[in-house]
């Protein structure tokens, strides 16, 4: 699987997990805020100029996320990341959008 496709699926899984646990959304559904975050993340991955050559977003020179979306995603990753490890050995995705500070 290409890295973009893998990332898109993984991001969506993380957002779904987060939304279900934190916002009590029904399985298979997202609250409006998470829906918007997911759509935004998917779009950014679609438009990533590096395509499948892309590395971790945290190491990328292009800061393509708006500040508020960055924050949303960061919170979601921090919550869902460790839990996702139970299901997926995605060691590098944890770094994808982690705080650069
Ligand atoms: Zn939500």
C-alpha cells in the first residue's frame, strides 16, 4: 500500500476512535467537528506535493496545516496514537503530526 493511502486510512481510523470515545458518537459516525477535521486531513494528504515520497509531516518543510486544524489533529493523535498501537504497528505515523516544539 502506498504511504499516502496508508496514512489516509490511519488518520481516519484515529479520528474515528477518538470521536467515538471522546464525543460519544455512534459507531461509523463522526461529530461535525471531527468530520471537518477528517475531511481536512484527507484533503491535505491528497494534495501533498511529495506524494508517496513524503516523509513524516513533522519533518516536512511545508507547514500545510492551518493552526487550528494542526491543534485538532495533534490532540487526536496524542489520544489515539498509543491506542492504535494495539492494532497497528505504525511506528512512524506517531511522528507524522507531532508537535515540533
Ligand atoms: Zn468528534
